[in-house]
C-alpha cells in the first residue's frame, strides 16, 4: 500500500491531553491551519496543575480511581521563577488580584493555562470529560507496517509514506471513534506511581501512601513522619551530572537522613541499609512515577516501559511511525512550558512540510547511536534515558524548526535557580539576590500588573 496515494497532505490532527503540553501543541498545529481535536478526560484544562483535593481508595496509588488523581499537593509552589517558566511568547505575568510571588502557587499556574487556552481560542477545540481508550493504526495499515509489507522506502521522506490513526474515546458512557491523519500524545508521565519493592512491606502495620496521594500535612500530625521526618535516600552526598558534589542540608532539626530502607518489620520497625532502625507511624513513598500510555497500540513499534518510551528520535518521533505519531513532554529535567513549545513548533513545522525529518533509516541510526552513547560512554541507567538537563537539546530543537532559541536571560535564571535548589532545597525560593535578579530582568519582557 502506498500511503502517499491515500493522503497527499495532513489535514486533521488529534491531540491527547489538554495540559501544558497539549495546549501548546494544539496552538502550534492550529497556527499551521490543521483541523485540531483535543481529548481531555477532565472537565477543564491544566493537566496535573488541575488540583483535586480528593484521593483514590488505594493510598499507594496503584489503582487510580479518581479521574484527576494528580501530583499537586495543597501548598505546592513552582520550583522555577515565573519569568523563566512561561511560554516564550506568552509570559507568566503578575496579574491584579492573583499571586504575585516570584515562585507562584499551583493555582496561579492553572489560571495562567486557562488564560492561554482562552486567548488562543483553544477551548473550542477540546472535548472535555472524554477519556481516550484506544489509539491505533487504521485497519490493514496496522498489519502492513508491523510486518514490513507496506513497501515503504526507508531512505525517503517519511512524510510521503505514513499511516492514519483511529482514536476511540468515551464520554458519558458513549464511545466514539474518529480517524486522524496524525496524533500527538501529550498525556504526561506523572500519574502512574512507582513503588519501591521493600521486603516486609505487605505486613508492616503502619500507614503507607505514595506522594501521589499527599495533599495536606495535618493527616500526619504528631506521627513519626511529621513530628519527626526520616528520609531514606540513595546517598546523603550525591553527584551532580557535571560531577559537582552536592550535599543535602534540609536545615530542620527534626529531619534525619538515612540510607535506603532494606526491611520493614511487622512490629513497626523500619530497618535501614546501615543497620540503624526506627519505629515509624507512616511511610510516604516519594519514589517517582512510571511512564504509562495504556491506550496506545503500535504493534510493538513503540515500547512503553516504566523507565521510558522507545525508540524515539529526539524524544519525539518513533522512526517507523513518524511523522504521523509524535510525543510532547516525554523528557525530564527541562523548563517544561517553553520546552513543550519548542517540541510542538517542530512537530507542526514537519506536519506542514515546512521542515523535513531525516529518513527512517537515519532516524533509527541516530536513536541507536544515542542509546549506545548514553549506556556505554556515560553509563547512565535506563531510567535516565529521557533526562535532558542542558540547553543544547533545546537550541537544536529551535534551530530545526527555524524558531528562536531560549533567551539567554531565561537560561541564566534557570541555572541560578538550580544552584540554589541543590544547595538549599527548602529555602531556595527565598534566597534570591534581588540585585542580580534585577540585572537579569532588564533583559526579560516587562513584568506588569495586568487585569
């Protein structure tokens, strides 16, 4: 089958998710003239920034019973300044009647995302309260691609030979299917809890929850988790990527650091790797999240594991299915909103034929070389394969789509914030040198009070 004969141009694109990644992807696709449909399982935009005080019935979070069982706790503030966090062409301004702090609270971010959706007329594209149950290749195309019987040219332009996708979604008990020329997956990866496997955990008598279900501290009042906090971490003296030694100092007399937990005894004792023990009332598993895209069916051409999604060219395109399938927001250690913006601009420019992808063969080669480099030369663990942690990738994204790179002031603010966070993780938001900040702000868009 020749897909070039079936689709001359991409016209209709489905976007999965209306969080910060899905919203900016929808905007960039809309700017290029595509018909865009956004699927969102919640009743509003925002993704994980849509705070829900309720938690599910499973405290550890392995069974998600709440539609928006996200990661936001009541007192959460951003760990990056508003100046650096906003989209590049839509700054996170201080607005009258709202939170004015440099590191805003989560509800300020939700209002910002709602403003973004309103100002770019995105709400009309979104199907709220609609849960995606299945995304897969259409009919016979699925078998052709997976078996290699489609006769595609591995050295040609991937845009000339591509597959359509079907999206099946449920709203108010009604299931509907729709076919798209391309699908962009923006469902996030902070939803499926990762739980440490600790011997004895099943019989330990205390309360255990994952941080997914943490909302307010009062539930732990006077317990050995609030009155006293014992943190179990891999090392109290960690190495940064650039081998800068970073010491954890939490500046609280009731906070104690320990090596990893090795055993939980049924009499309530917690045993650490150095042999020390404590009796605790509760354990909060702050062990992160696993990647999960349960609705996606690619016949094995995209593998979603706890540690990542592969193979992906530049963390976005699966070589055998590009460009009709792409992902926004897979990486970690990024400036999320403007990062999503750059990824979305590149995707939109490729789908509109303004920019070309390499051949499938070249994309596969690049992916293999990247994995080999990270595993052999850097020695990174598999769960770190999507960690970015530098601006080089961001600059390359911008260059590929002919867009502006991150501004130098933005990079400086983020670099300084990371330094403060690593040295003082509790108080870093209050440690800014205002004179230094004012110098940087001279290079930024004017931050004004706006109604």
